[in-house]
C-alpha cells in the first residue's frame, strides 16, 4: 500500500500541487489582496499504518501557536478527525514545523486523511470560501493511501 501526499490550495478551489511546492498560509486579512507565506521547514503528516488497516479516515483542523522566533509553541486539535490516531499524527507532524521569525502567532491547518483520492473526496466535502480566509489560514493537506 502506497501513501501519497497532496496539498490542495484553498485560494484556487480544489487545484492540487505536489509536495515539492512549499506549504503556504495566508498573511493578508480577509477582503484584501491575498498574500501567502511559506513554511520554512515541514514534513507532511503520516497516514498511520494502524489507521489504514482499520480503514480510518476523516478531516480535522489544527491550530499551531508560534513563538516569536518561528518555532512551534503548541498544537491543538480544534476539530477532531473522529479518530485519536489521526489527530495524534497531525499534532506530531505539525509540532516539528518551523516558520519565519515574526510569522502570525496562530496558524490554522486543515488536514484530511482519505483512503480514496482527492477526486473521490472533494465532491463530498465543501471547501472553505476564499473570501472568508484570513491571516494564518493555511492550505488543505490531503493525506491519501493512493
């Protein structure tokens, strides 16, 4: 079983970019020209083998609180995936991320773990309206077994 990682860009709907693209979050307020900033260092969350074997999938939202120096102070689950294993995989990965000095204090990261593909997932789940995005809102991360 192969695990692939995709990042879906919120601001352009459901377009998919490869992991080679830097993960980005918004640094402009709602209603203004959209400006994005890249994370300095990151690894995308894993899809735990135990979760795959048990056919667990779900989407969650995570809140990263940063220190002034760009290191992660804490990671909280603001919307659970419904599975402790997936929530913990998200928290573990996000804890290791590094940001530019002076980045917004709060970064919000939505993550989806799916046993299917983005084409199978997207029609069933609404993507947030780009007009409602603001400072610290990050791109969707899709973790798939395919």
